[in-house]
C-alpha cells in the first residue's frame, strides 16, 4: 500500500466523525460534506509525518473550515437567526426509517442532537458555536480549540462557558422514550387528518411553538399557542394526509409526500406526553436535496 493509499484509508476511517462535527457546526448536510472534502484536500497536501493523532488534527482542520463558513454567513447575513424579523431558518433534518438509523446517520445525530438543539446552536456566534461543539460535544481540549479560533485557552474556555449557559437555558425539556413519543406523533397525525380540533388541543402543550421554514419560495411562519397551532394543523391537513412516520434526528417525526415530491419534514419536541415544539421544513429546494422517497 502506498503512502497516499494509507492516508486515504486513515481519512475514510475518520470521515463519519468529521461529518458529525461539521453537521453540528453548520446545520447543513451538504455543507458538512463539503467541509470534510476540503479537509481531505488539506490533508493530501500536508506533511503529517509528525502528527501523532490524525483524528484530532483533522477535527481541528474541519473546525477551522467551519469557522470560516460561519463567519462568511454572518458577514453576508444570508441566513437569519431562527426567529429574526419573523423569518425562520431551520437546520437540515437527518431522516431515517423508524426501525433503526443507518450507521452513517447514527453517528451524525448521536448524543440526542435533535432539531430543537440545532436551532439553538444557530443562535450562537461563530466562535461560541465552534467552542461549544468542539469541547462539549467532542471533548476537544481548549488548547486545541484556541488554535482554531486564534484566541487564548482562557478566552476559549469563556466562550464555551457562555455558549453552554445559552444552550442549557434555551434547550427545552424532552421525553426520551421513542415509543411514547411515537404514540404522541401518531395521535397528532390522526387528529389533524380528522380535523379534530379538541383532540389536537389534548396533544399540544398550551405554550407550543411551531416554526416553519419555507426558504425563499414559500413564506416562513412562527406560531405560538395550542389553539393557533391546532388551527394551522387542520388548515394544512394535506401535509398529514400522506404523512409517513420516520426518525428525524433520531426522534419520531413525519415526512409528507404529494405529487411525487416531498412536501415537508416535521420534527417534534415532546415533554410529559405533549408536543411543546414543532419544526417544519417546507423549503422545496432543500427538501429535494434530501432525496427522500415515498
């Protein structure tokens, strides 16, 4: 085996972990894959003969690439914060069958990285997000993160601490039992399909929040309260008519199809048997890129 072949083999062994890092950083499956490919190009052009831990080296490389991407987004202001100016921007959902996550998806959304948490990560500054993801999710030492950010270890530690407080303060409580959550989602679908307003109220938390990201072609929406969300669920019952139960970031969710295409992907945050948040991707461009099949 040549040196290049050996390096490529080592890189492929690290690829799933690197994709997981980049997905948490960027909230985009396609951009995460691009970041990983860029890391391979950097590796193939670098002398790593003195590198003792290739996985750690690649993780910091991916961290720098993602940091540049996040800063570029901020400077262009191309993506609003999740609830900025009435707009909604949701991260890409990771969709799998109900039976089990495939190995690629499993590592991508390990550690309960649900859509609700990914939405909160979108509100962090680029430096906060990098520090939090690398340290709290992947246990990268602060010295290594400081190299990525171009800051001192003490400053990096403060960034991660500030991000951690924001994440913990905003992360909604959620049930862990997927079987129970599936029952709640099924009850929601049944009530929406039947136009049963009262049944919807029993499955929705009084303070439920529903976010819908339609991209540039379809208006986004942010709705609060069980009555308003229930009314919208009945109005848009067509999305439930051909809704299929799936796993969205490892938790029961719904994909809806119609006219041979994907109409929406819905994820749910469920606490004490009631839906406290719904995140709905209806952006046709991004849905098409997911390549889901009815």
